[in-house]
C-alpha cells in the first residue's frame, strides 16, 4: 500500500516538472522580441481570417448546387407532326455537354479569356496583381483579372456588382468551385451560360444567332469571333463595329498561335477570312400560328408558371418540350382564308387609320417601330412608321432600318367616317401598313372588321388551327376563344337535337307561321319573325326548317320541346349556360367559336364529348412526360406497317353528351344545309359535309360551322364593338365562302369519308317535302331530288298506311322486279349500318 502511494507521488512530481518545463519554454520565448512578434503576427492572422469570413465568406452560396445546376432553357413547341414551330425564351440557349463542344472552340475561349485555366486553382494571382496595380494607378471603372472559374461564380452565384467586395467573394467561391468540380465541368457551365449578344446565351445559341448554323459546322475563324464576345458583345457588333471585331479576332487567333493551339497555316487562313456573320432575323417558325401559340403559352403559364422561381418547369426557363396539335399547313389555310375574307368585306370602305401612333424623340424612328412589336406577314404588306410628311411624299422607316417613300397618289383612299384623303391624315409617328409599288410604297388598310376561326378533329377534340383576328401582332385579343358573340342560327342544330331527343323526327311537321308568346304584364306579347320578315310559308318538315333556317319553325319546335330541355342540351354540349327563354333558341345567348366548333364536333362524333385541346403532352428537359399526369405512350401507333397484331389504340377519355342516334340524325339533316340550304356554296366540294350558317340580328355577326368526319371548322365575322355589317350580310354569303376557300385546300387529297351511322338507325326513303315514306322510287344524286334517305330511331320511322277495308293477311305480296333497287342494296353499297 505504501509502495503504490510513493509511485503516485513520483508521477505527480514528474508531471509538475514537465509542465514547468513547457511553461518555462514559453516564458523564455515571450521574453525575446522575436517571440512577441510571432505571437502578434499569429493573432493578426487569426483576426484577418475571422474578418475575411465576416466580411466576405459569411453567407456565400454553396457551390454544391452547381453540381445539379440546370441553366434556364427555352420552351420549344412542336406541331402535330413533331416539327418545332415556336419557342418561348427570354434567353436563347441550347445546352451541350463538354464532349459536344468542338476542341477548337474550347481553345479559342481559353486563348481569349483564361490561358492558364488548366494550371491555376480558380484564381490567377499574377493577373490579380497586375489588375490591382492598374486600378491603384488609374481612375475610372475598376478592371478585373477574372478567370473562367471566377466568371462562373459571378454569373451563377455572386452577381454582377462592380466592387472589390464582390471580387473577393468571387475569388473565394472560385477556389471552392475548383475543389467541387472538374475543369471540364466548369468549362461546360461557362460555355452554356455566357451571354454573347443577340439574346444568345452559350456558344451553341450564338452559333445560330451569328452564323445561322450549329456550332459543329463552324470553322476556326468563326470560333475565334464567338470567343471575343464575352468581353462585351455590343463592342464587337459585326455590322456597327466591324473593324473592332476583326482586330479583337486577330488578337484571339494570335494568342491561339502563341499557345500552340493552332499552327501558322491555320492562323494565316483564319485571319484572312471575313467575319461572315448573317443578319439577325426571326427563325422560319417564329411567325407560325400566332394566336394558337399565344393560347398555348397562356395555358402553360397557368399550369407551370412563368419565371424560374415559379418552379422547375417554368415556361421561360424550364426547357420544356411541348407537343401540340397545331397543323402548320392547315393553320396557313385557315389564316389565309379568314384574312382574305376580312379584306374582301372591308375593301372599298376607306382607310381605317393608322395601326398605332407613337411619339418619337429625335431620330429614333426605327427603335420606336421595333418597340411597338407591330409586324405584318400578309402577302407583301409591311409595317412602317411615318418619319415625316413633306409636300407630296411621306417618308417611311421600316423595322430593318431601311427607308422608303409613300407618294400622295398612292394614298388617295378616303378616311373612313371622317372624309378627306388618307395622305392628308398621315402624321409623323403613325405606324401604317404599306405594300411595294414599283420603287415606292402604297398605303394599305387593316380591316376594321374582325373575326375568329378554329379547326378541330371531331374524333379527338384536338384543335389543329386557330386564327383569332387579322394578325396577332396587331390585335392580341383572340376572337376564336375569348370573344363572346351571339351564334345566331348556328344554334339551331342544338335546338332541334333537343327536339329529336324528346320524340320528334326529321320528318315531323312544324308550322312556319306567326308565333307569339305572352311574357307578362310588364313585357307584353313577343312575336317572332323569320329572317327578312314574312309571316311564314305553312307546314314543313323539320329538315326543311333547318335547311332554310326558318326562325318561326325553330321557336315553335323549342316551345313544343320545352326550353328547359333545349338549354340543358346546350349546357351538356358546352355551348353555354342559358336561361330557358325562347330567344335563346334563335342564338340570343353568347358563346365562342371554340365552343360552337366543339359542339358540332360532338354531333359529328356520334354524340361523344371531348374537351377541346391544344396540347397533347409536355416533357421536361430530360424527356420525361410531366403532363398529363397519367399519360401513357401508345406503343406501335407509329408503326410503318401492320405487324399482324391487334391495332394499338391510344387512350381517349370521352363522355356521351348527346344520344348517338340523335347526333347522326342531325348530321344527316345538316348535310342537307350544304346540299340545298343556306350553305349550298359548299356543295361543289364534292364530299359529304355537314354545316350550318348563322346571321345575328342587325346583322352584326355572320357565322358558319361545319365540316367532314376528318375536320370540323367554324368562324364568325363581325366588329369588335358590335354594329351592323350591312343588310346584305349573311352567313351564307360571307362566312360560308370563307370556309369554302379554306376547305378547297385543306380537304384536298383527303379520302372522301361519309359520316357513319350508329347501331339502331333506320334508313327510310321519304318524300323530302312531306316527310312521308316513299315506295317504288329511289333517291338520286341530284340534291333537289324529291326522294331522299332519312334517318329514324327504331319505331319512329313513318310507315305505309293500310286501307281500312284491307287486312294485312289479305294484302297481296308483290314481287320486286329483278332490276328494281332494294334497301339492302343501298346499305351494302354504303358499307352497312355502323
């Protein structure tokens, strides 16, 4: 016990001696001047590190997010055939991986921006020292010695503030980036992110912007030009600053030679090349389907947001790939037909005035025109701004910067509603439409009347064309989807469909005669009338009433059916939610072209409803479908030939909005509107076609809706602030010819398909005027044939009467002549009843 205590005591004494020895060492060091200096310097160093952290490093963003960084990318819109038709972008960028950048492009950037990139660790100390000396000895904006890594830090993490604080933060982050990423990853970020002018971000986008082709098709001289742009694209504009651009390109090529990136022959050949850039221009698809593309943009913004902070799939940064149903060819036909129709109607009514007037300071005419975002692509028309009126000539400036003259003799049309000539009304700052006329220009008038048109696939609900006015860059309001207008007589097929659902038949007799209703003590009695007046023409079949668009027959049928049934069907078909007033049966309720076209598509699709759609599906930047949420690919749908397996069928969601038998009956009746009714101008298209014209009170609007099993289209024409179009204006004389112009091209080459009847339809020969069954004679191809085929529901078809003194048993059976056609022959010839 005593021995262990002695040992413990010895250990304590030894420990005390060791501590005393260490303390003595530090006391001896502190007693010397150099010891005090070491301690002070160490303290100052720690204080400096703390101050650097406090002032610069504290709160810096983490570089870890650069590993998963995805640069803002445009959203690309594709048409029905998969070809790009538009893009939504505030930053034009095409992202590439490092391996996809041509090696000479990388070397050109290194020669121009950071020759020691692969040797330093994020900061070029020699360059910083030189820049610091320059900044201390010269006044003005500080210059930097930023490496490519520092530029990545500035662009993606720090910001562009001009200060020494920002430069310090940038250097710290550059060092951290070098620890977190490889040199190749850093260069990939830089080459995809850097702004190079012409709204191009990254070298691939710049290749398209300056040379009109992809990066891998450029040569050494072109790589060198792109490499000079990070220093300031505005300083080396290939048009305004050509000499400066050539001098800077020469510097880059010489640096590449000095660093052995290229040889002497390559240097000499590239240095001798002209810049060879192309003028900045819109891509070929930037003007396709303006109203359609804008409607898609709004739908995407509602669903995914607009800005990066709205989510990873925002329209202007998410890099979405959007497959739409837009058919560029059909869109072109619809656009041209509607525009031509507006011009035809408006012609001869005088000049409608300038498109817009802007105030311009100094000589900024071109800038004012560009800032207005007004353009035209109708035939050879162009938008121009009046820069001055001198004597008999107006001086014009165009968006390209070119100038032209508008002589007084080329602007003699009167000013609409004011009198005087258009030339006398021109003022500097007026933006007008002109067309070339020899060496000068002639004034054109943008139609004051407008309208909208939509084309839809009835079996899917996909909208394949949309035109919402004359030009989306002049009139942004989309009249195809946003304009609430009275549909007039185009509502009648829906009214009569309700009547068919309630037991009427196409052969039902309805009186075309005076019809009045008592509306109460305050409103009194309301009497309806036909278009053009008149008291009616007596009893006729329902078919005749629709074909001839008789108002009195329509309101009588609606009254017999019950307006509650009529407005219920209108709601089910998506036309509108209306009160049950008889005036609604004549189109007094408001709706849109989109709704009406979809309603007629429901009829053409055997009563099946589809939501009208513009977008098929949306993919993220990696190709994953993100909308619809339950989207499934249709395997085999694009197979070039039948593989012997069951036919693949894409999933289509639908609902039965109208009884299929009723829908087919109405389709067959409205085929008569084209064959011999108010839309007979379409008859010579030579294919089965349904349709209905419409003319509203005034008339203020004229309509046509109709088409074939492949496409249903519709349009209206009218003033934005409704006013009379003129007594001669009717759907059959203005709207139907517009659709005919469209259809002549749109349907060309398409197979001629009949509308298919659903199971249960009974085809009966009837007298077209009386609606009674006919025996012993047959329908002909003559549209005015007195005998036609009519569609009836089971047990509703008219039957042959039997004389009172004749029983069924006593009635002799007559054998049909051998050459006499039979109903079964017709059914077989038409492919059977479906």
